[in-house]
C-alpha cells in the first residue's frame, strides 16, 4: 500500500475594473511511496520520505511472508528507530473455542531504549473477544528507568466488549466497572459478584477437566480392549496345541485347517491339517482338566504330550530308532524340602539288536550313560553245548558308557573282538544320538524349565 499526496493546481480568477486577473498557485512537490518486491524472498519493501523533527527523514516498512513487519526511520536529526511487529493467528486454539491471536512488538530507539510488548487475545467461536493478556517490558539502557507490566482483562457482561488494543490495559483497574481487569498486583474483582474466577479461568478448568475425563476414558477403553484381546487370545490358545507348532513343524498354526468334533465320552478333539495336502499335522484332545496332543512330522516322526491341569507335562518324541522323554519324578529333598520335583530327560536308541540310553537329569542336554548289545557267537555256542550254564552266557553281554568312556561290565569273559566291536558301536551310537537330540521343553511354548 502507499500514500500519494497530491495538490490540485487551481486558478483563482479575480476581476478588477472589468478585467480578469488570473493568479496561479505554484505546485508543491509531492512525496511518493516507493514499493519494491523481492520475488526470491517474497519481502515487500516500502519507502517514503517524511518530516521528522522538522528535517527530512526516510521511513522504511518491510513486510515478510510470515506476516512479520519491520519499520525503520532514519535521519531527521535523530538516531535511527526500529520497530518489528508479528501477528500470529491460531484458528480454534482459544480456550473458548475461537481463534487465538498473539501480537508481538519490539521497538528500539536511541540505540539503547527498548520496549517489548506481547499481547494475547482469545475469542469465542462467534468472534467476540473474551480475554486479553499483556506483557510489557521497558529498558532505558542504563537500568535507572526500567519497568515492566503484566495486565489481564476479561469480558463479564455481553453489553460491554473488550477493546482489541492494549493501552487501556495500562490504566487503573478500579476505573473499570464493567470488565474484570488486573494490572500487576492490583485488580477490580471486588466489584463483581463472582470475585474468585473469570470466564477464562473457568474455561481453563473445564478444558483441564475434559482432558482428565478423556484420559480416564481412554485408559478405561485401553484396559477393556486389552482384557478383551487377552480373553480372545486365551480362548484361541485353549483351542490350539500347546506345543509350539512353528518350532515343531516350521508352520504357522493360523495357516492350518482345524476341525473340531466331540467324541462319545465328551472329549473335544481338534484335528489340524495342511490346507494344501489335507495331511494331518496335529491333533489335540481335551476332557476336563486332561489335555493331550499329537504332532506329526517336522522335528520328529511323532511328538506326544499329556498334561493334567497346570501340572508339568509328560512329553515323548519318536524319531526313527530314537525315543526321547521329558517327565517329572518325585525325589527326596534336602532340609525343609521333603519332596521335590525333578525333570528327567532320557534318550533311547533301539534298532532291534543294539540299544543306547542317555540321561540328562534336570539339564538341557543328555550326557552319555547307556548300554549297547552286541551278538557274541562264543556265548551262543557255550549255551548250546552246556544248557545248564545258559544263565552265565547271555546272548547279549552288556557294555556301559559313562561320559563317553566305555567300561566292560559283565560276569564272564567275552571274546576280545566282541569288546572292540562294542566299543566302536557305542561311540558311533553316542555321536549319532547327540545329533538327533531334541530340546522338547523348548517346543512346549507355555512351559519353561
């Protein structure tokens, strides 16, 4: 925008003695406003020559894209003066539901004089100003005449509206009879029936209470949603195998097709099949607190688990010639513990002629402790020749292993080649059994030892 001052050239016609005399008024020089726009930054600069203190001066007004303005006055026999002004409008940010407008002014003069003004205005949705807050600080530069003010004004009556400026906020509050007004430590609240609050403080309290109520509601809804999700998950888990299908079969339980039937004795049986092949991969049975399940394929040919209530499960796995068990036995305790539960892990091998047993106790891997049977031709011939001594010449003399160390443990002398053969076979079976060991407790997802 700009202001253009122009004077009309006019003529005054005077008539004396019948003669026309034309008197011309000289044209006064005009002071124009120059407007310049920087297309790269969007800043608009306006300049105008003015009179300041009876001397020529230059006034510069700059408008920035963010709404900020800066005015500078140079010359006029005085030091330069700067004033910046920023107006920020926040739609719907007022506690009353309308717009919130903040006006910030910063004025500097004489290189040291400085005044900062911050005015906040809050409107209702109808656009009526309900509340104003002013913060003003003045610095003289030498610390001798510095001061600051803090003022608040609130609308009370519909018939008396607040002004949009700030200067009336610096007047004495007691002179205001129709609006609530506080300035620094003084106020006029005693003049009103409601002396303890304002529409603004009540709006703040209502907003805070609404936030508290919303938080409580959200918390209650979150708890209810969590409980519902936990209940649904528990109901779903109750219908699924307790052995971890992902670990046992490398399949997602949710990808399997399930069929539920009720047996004659009331047992609920669920059969889980591969949707692509129709092959049965798992089966569960529930009757009261008794739970059973079978897993087919994957880490073993078959895994069977039985559990009563929340008790510790009995698990058995069959894989080729290997049979592996996890179960709990009662053993005498020590001190105040009369009886304690001990988890046993046993791995058996049997191919019809040779066997090996490995025990883990309460650990997670089996230590070598077992036996192997080897056919002994000499013993068989001795039994044939001397039937009365058959008990002294069993078909399969036993050799035991403890931590991979083979010990011959028989009550008769076997042939040396039989001992060597047994030693070799025991080492081979022990190594093979380690490779085929399954951590059954890890497959049972809801039970950890």
